[in-house]
C-alpha cells in the first residue's frame, strides 16, 4: 500500500523547505520509498478527519496499510527502522544515530524555534529588543557544542543518518539569521546535506506545492 503523508496546502514557510513535512519527504526519498502527499488547509487541519490522524491538528501525518502516525520524529524513526539507508546496521552506531535524532528535536530545535518565533511573530512586542540578545545566546549555547562535536567530520557519527537529517533540518531555520556565520563548519554541514539528491528531490516537491498555491 502506498505511503500517504500530509502537508500544508499553502505553506507558511513560502517554499523554503522548513515545514516539517519536508523532513518526512526527505527521509522517504533517502530510502527510495514512493509516497503520496495529501495537502490540507489550515481549516482542514482542525476538522474531525484530520484530528483523527493528529489530535493536535498539525502536519505531517503518515498512513500506510492501516498504520497512522503523527510527529515527524516518530515518523522518521519508523521509516528508518523499516528501510535501509538512515540507520547503521551496527547496534551501537544505530543507538547513537537515534540519540542524535532526539538531540535534534529536544536540544537544538526548541531554542531555534523560540528565536524564530521572536523574530517572525513578536517583532512588534515591547519586549522584543530586550529579549533578542538572550534568545540568540541560547541558540549559540546549542550550536557551539554541536560545532565542536562535528569538527571537520562530514556527518555527526560516521555515515549520514536520520540523526543528521533531523539536525540539519533544525539548523536550516537559522539560514537568514546570521548566527551560522559564526560556525563555518555547520554551514558546510548543511550545504553537504542540501547537496544530497534525496534532499533536492524533496525540496523541489515541497517548493512545487508552494508555487502552485501562488498560481505560478
């Protein structure tokens, strides 16, 4: 049975590849699995049909042969465990790759999202200028040890894994912030990931959805 995922009908990221269905598309492209995308509007995300898939009314969701999943990290772990290409065969290396998946979602992404929300949605608030330096510092506090661990290596732990996929997708949100300028090896890291054919295919597919929603 074909895998079906959900994505934004009109993505708020304006085709930048930052919506979380992008990471699921990327994972499926990495393991060579065909999939379909059901596009949902913001209104439809809060209606019973979608809430039956994700009670929080978010995307992405994943359906295959009666299995229904939400949360991008859980979806990617499921994909990686079922198909070769995103988790090492060695048990120790596999455990470390999963560790990096959790680190991306629980340690790196939250302060990055906090920064992004401050810049995008709270710019007109009276506390914006006062909060901005400390929020940036919290992001730096996460990027600094990540950069130190990566060093001159290509990926976080040997070969590219689901840990790298989620880490890169979190770090990409800082692309226009200037914060990555302070960590050249993390810039190179994201560039290597973006050069992967699977990433390019996933990005092109998500960009096409945005372009269609704009009538272009």
